[in-house]
C-alpha cells in the first residue's frame, strides 16, 4: 500500500484530515500524519517510508529529498512553492505540484479583514476611516488577486490591477481597471495588495522608490511573501512618511523595529494565517490527495511546477 505522508508544522483543520483520509482509504492509499514537528530530523525520518508527500509552507530542501528513497511526488497544498527545492526534486525525478486557487478565498478575506482592522485603528474606539470609494491596486491578478477584487468591489472600492502575465481582457471582464505599468498602479492607489510570488525576479522588488509613489495615507498589504519586500527601503519610507501604513500576514525580519517605531501604523499576524481556515484546509488538502492519486493511477501531472 502506497504511503502519503502529510507533514505540516502548521496542521490542517481536523475536518480536512478526516476528508483527506477518507479519499486515501477509498483508493487504497495510507495517509500518514506528521503534524507540528519540531525539527528537520523528524521530517527526514518520516519521509524515509513515503511514496508521496503533502506539505504547506514546510521547507523541503535537498537533504530532505535525499532521505526519501521512495518519494515520487510532492504536493504543496497551497499556491506558493518557494519552500521546495525544485531543482533537487527534478534531478531526483520527483514531481512537485501545487493546488492553485484552493485557499484563495481565505487569503482574500483576510486581506479585507486586516484593511478594515487598520482603518478602524485596531478597534481602539477612536474614529477611523472607511474603504468605500478608496482606490485599491491589486499587484498580480491570480487566484488570490481575483478574490480580493471581488470582495473589494462589494465594499465599493475603486479597484485596479497590474499583472504582466494576465491579459487586460481578463482583468476588464471582471470590471477591474487594468494598469499596464506597475509603477502607475502604486501612483494611483491609496491601498496596494501584494499577490506576487517570491522568485529571483521579485525578491526585494517592493522598495523605497516604488512605495514613495503611493498617494497620501497609503497602505501596503502583504499576504504574499516577506521576501518580496526590501525591508530597509520600507523602513526608510516609513520614517519619512508618517502617513504610510504596512499590514502583513508574514512578519518582516525587522518586525521589532517597525513595531517599536511605528505603533498604530503596522500590523503583523502572529503566524501566517491567510490560508488557515477549515474551508481552505479542506479544499487544498483534498485537492492534494486527489492529485497525488491521479498521478499514481493515471500519470496526471496537470499542476506540476518543476
Ligand atoms: C500559499 O502559498 O498557498 C499560502 O501562502 C498559504 O500557505 P500555508 O499553507 O503555509 O498557510
């Protein structure tokens, strides 16, 4: 019987695990759990027996892959796969896949939730501001960006998007203004929500020169990856612009400095929780199990990313 190891430092909701187990059982696969593990050693131990692996943001480097002689497929239950060494996996003929879109609504709801929270001064009882009628720029119009646009339109925000990989027809079909140049999006929008992946082209790409283009009372929302921010540039900008706020679901490395210098102007979730809902866990977890089984049974590699 083939073993699918679910290795998650940040566990799925119990209902998700139950539904994932049911699918695996019904198809004759064994689902093995390694939750809240404390060290890579524990993971190395567990992957020794695994034919397939399901992870979230768990770091899967060459060393882990080398400890997994039977491993054929890794499903990242989520969108971003910057936590997996794709080259090492390719060299070992291991297929890496993601489950795009399955947790997008959860992340998008958090974006708008954090925007309201900051607009209302962290619910401290003082008079805040509203989102209605304000400009929102969506940087990268993928699954999360689309969901953010949908919800923001419900708030009656003026929504625009920039994505060099998505045609303006697709953006405009959703009733969103397409902005061709990235910098124009920042110039036009009081709020910008980041949805770019972390890769060699995007790391540290959001910095001082770009952010200083944003209009008065600017708010940058990051539910993507901390690596895309040039943290020194952000710090410099926040020192110069007392009107600028930064909200993130992935605390920056200079979190302590930002929190100390700019209380009330920054907010960081204690743990990345954008995709941490029962629904997102169920959707992404089940998709991961199904894709793995479809790979073994039919050779389906539709969501392969390496
Ligand atoms: C993703 O890339 O899908 C999100 O960042 C969610 O990550 P998580 O599964 O670690 O919560």
